[in-house]
C-alpha cells in the first residue's frame, strides 16, 4: 500500500527523509536515514515494515550478524547533524538517546485485500 493519503485525516501525504532511531534487542541502537510518507496535518510518519526490516537486516549483517532477526522498536527521530555525528562515531549511544525525539505513539496498520467478505 502506498499511503498516498493519511490514515487518520485522509489528507495527502508528502515524502520526507527522517533519521530514525531504532533499538534492537538486546542492547543495540541503530540510526537510519530513511525516506517515508509524512502527513503534515497529523504530524504522522509512515514507514513500511518490510522496507524497514530489509534495511535493518542489511545493516545487521554488516555490523552485528548475531542479532539479525531480533526484536526491534522504532524509538523516534533525531536531527540530521546528530545523525551524522552518530554515524562518524563521535556520539555515544547514551548521548544519541538524549538527543532523540521519541514518538508519542506508534500505530500499526494491516492491509485487508479488496474483495467480498461475509458480514458475520
């Protein structure tokens, strides 16, 4: 599903790039510079789970192959300048968490394929 419209207000979404902060079990912190849909009215960032998991798998295979497939939690976003410092190794995980902007809420949407369904 493309999410060209917001799932909350039905307004048009825009494509924006965000630096996502992701915690991965047991104690790993990842930051991804990822583009995704955004609703300016609702301040809602929409990221497809399959896209995110593909990027996480690729990143884990290079840096920490033992955690591929572990549970993860998308914590929030961070400023691009802070993301660049974290990528260069100039920032500790504790400092990155302090500078992150945590999400207020996380929503999960499941696509129901079109078709005829029984009413009961």
